[in-house]
């Protein structure tokens, strides 16, 4: 039996290997860039070409893997304990992350550093890490993927600022807080492993019925709180946001663009994976869920409020966008806060699913808002980059005075991004906030958190009104003041390409969001067989139209999957 089980596990690992070929391609190109730097070749053009080729190859390989539709039935549920998650969320996010990588490269192109090869190799490793986070089905792989995101960041922050004390201070602050957050995360993971004896997320979900209630409920709550705290650094949630304004102010504009998007996506996707364990276990303690919901409620309210209040006092554009990012992290946490609703409430979604076999995440809005936030924030930064010319990038709000006179097109683009950040109609920001608030108000009246969610919706609207003040202040400076300097000639550059692409995202998701909403809804459906024979029989289950099979043994060894108590 052990030989048979070993053979089946080898088959599973081989099939899992086929699914991470895009990440392997990125890591291979990162290694090539490191070798290039070792031989003293620092030609910027060669480095740029290798980076673009790596991102394009990864994107082209990942696109054929996307199924046209994942229709789950009793016969093809992926009953596997693979380290990778074979669901639509991973298939949806991987190519999206590679496209985001191409957009971020438009910022990196302007980075003037003597270590371009090392800088861009770290960038490729970061992209591969975020992609692996979206596919991770194991605590060990999830932690390694998050570290693939963090460790290159230390190098990329240090290289451009190693001769400036302010840059060194910001890098050290980011490094220390990152190490602290990793310690919190590992502490939470250790509790999960200690209670269940497993690191695989599906195994933990299956075993959660025994450890999610009774004396183990408090230990489970401590574990989940520590995990949320550990990931709070990456999403710049309160109180782990202190590094953001200092790092944003001193880092190159390319690193500001990277830090404002990639860590947030990785952190929120990891939260979706981990907290999804709760409502997928039908016997989870209601008291545990209620306590966790209260914790998430407080975290949402404090994060968005602190971010907006501190942004009101900022005159530096980079510090303002840093605190704005903290506030928007609070908005996105609304989707995490409403996620456990599916434990007690069946949200009917027409996706050919049987109600007794599947539970639905009522949070597709969080994926939509991540895309919307990335578009409008990167667009804001791209406008600042376009204004650089031969001088410094505008640092203060007053530096944008009279922008409509000197650069009318850039002023109009900035207007679109600022209106989206406010959340006005016909922009992606409005649709994202509307969907998040709608999730809060959709809680049934008899739900234990119904009144709390209604209060949180009011807090969200008030915060959006407060945020409108400092965004409108920038608009007033651009259109109601005279310019202090002559206009610089700005041709159609890579920064202009980034502005155009972000404008299409911001207006497209605001005017016609239906296709992306449909994709996010389907991505947030997670198949779970609620029957007791979850690992009953050995089957070869095709996931896609290709010859990919994921077998599961009938009686796995005790050290692989402990029995329930």
C-alpha cells in the first residue's frame, strides 16, 4: 500500500509541477539576470529585454491553462492534498499578476541604477512569489511564496538608496517590521499545524471539524489573529502601516508602485485562503466565528479611519498616497470581514452548483477592488513620473499648481484617477466601494453581525467623504491655481503608456464592469464536498481538458493525514 501511495503522490507532484511552469520561467530569467551581473554586464537594454521576455513567456504559458469554465460536480471535485490549489482563483490571478508585472516594468524602465540586473531579477522573483501565493494550498508553500516577495524587496530598496541616510533608515524600518510580521505569521501557522498535524489547507479544512470547537476554539482564534497580524504588514493595515510613509517618501517611484500593489495582492489572497478554512468547516464554533468577525470589524474601521485622518495632514504627495493606501486597505478588508457569512448563510449564485456540496465566498468585490485600486494608484504615480522631465518628480501638492495650463492631458488623466480614488460614479473606485458596501448591507437581519455590518457601512461612507477632501485639494491646486513654471514637453513615453492603460482600467471598470465582476464571482467559488467520505476512494480526476490528473489514496498513512479525534 505504501508503494502505491508513493506512486500516486509522485503523479500528483508531477502534475503540480506542470502548473508552476510560469513561475519557473520567471525564476529562470531571474537567475540569468544574476549571472549577467556576475560577469559585469550591466547594459540596461539587455536587462530590460530579458525582463520583458521573462514576463511575456510566463504570461503566454499561463494563458492556455485558464479553463473556459470550471463546472464542479460530485465526480470531478479536485479531491487532492496537493501543495497547489486547482481552482479558478489561481487560474484567474496568475495571468492578471503577469499583466500587472508588465505594467510595473514601465516604471522600472526609468530607474537609473548601477545594478539594474540585480534590481530587475528581484522584481521577477517578486512576481513569481505573488503568483505562487495565489495557487498555494499548503502553509509551507504559502510562507515561502510570501518570503519570495519580501526578501527581494530589501535588496531593491537598498540598492538605489545605499548612499542616502534617509533611504537606509527607511530600508531598515521595512526590514525590521517585515521580520516581525513573518514571526507573527509563523507563530499562527505553528498553532494550526500543532492542532491538526497537517500543513495542507484542504487537510486542515477536513480536520477543522474536530478542532474548531470546544477547548481548541481559543487556540484556533489565537492562530487566526496572529496570521491576520502577520499579513497586516503586507497590506499596510493598522498598526503595521508605520513603514509605508517613510519608505514611499524615500524610495524610487518604481518601488513605490511595486509596494503599493504586489504586497497588498499577496496579503489579501493569503487572507482569503487562510480564513476560507473557517466557513468551509460545517462544525466550526459559532463563538469562534463571532469573535473573529468582531476582530476583523475593528481592524477594518481603525485602518480606514487612521489612514484617512493622517492623509488629511500631508502635503507630500508620496506620504499622501501611502496613507491613502492604508485607507484603501481598510476598504478591501471589508471583503474579508464579510467572508465568514457563508458559514451560516447560503448565497445562491447561478453557477451550476449544488447547494449541499458547495459554499460560496460572498466577497468577489475584494478581487474587483484590488484590480481597481491597482489601476488608479499606478495611474496617479505614472502621472508624477511623466512630470519628471529633467528635474525631480513632483514631491509636494503645490508642485502640481496650474497643471491644467502646462500639461492639460496629464491634468485630465490625474483628474480621472483622483475621482476614482474618491469613489465617484463612472469610475472603478465607485463600483468597488459600491460592491463592498453592498456586501455589508446584504447580511440577513437575523445574522449575529447584521447591526455591526450596517454600522461599518456608515463608517465606510463617512471615511470616503473625509478622503474626498484631500483628493479634491489636489484637483483644486491643478485647476484653480496658476503655474509656477513653464511646461515641459512630454512626448509619448513608457510613462504615457502606463497612464493610458490605467485610464482604460479605471474608466472601463466603472462604465462596463460586468465581465470582470463575472470572473471575480466565479473565481471566489470554492468546491467542497461536505460528505464524510471526503477522501473515500482512489480516483483520477481530470481538472482541465488536458491530461492532468490528481489522485488521492483511500487510506493515507497516519503521518500524512492524522485521524480526527
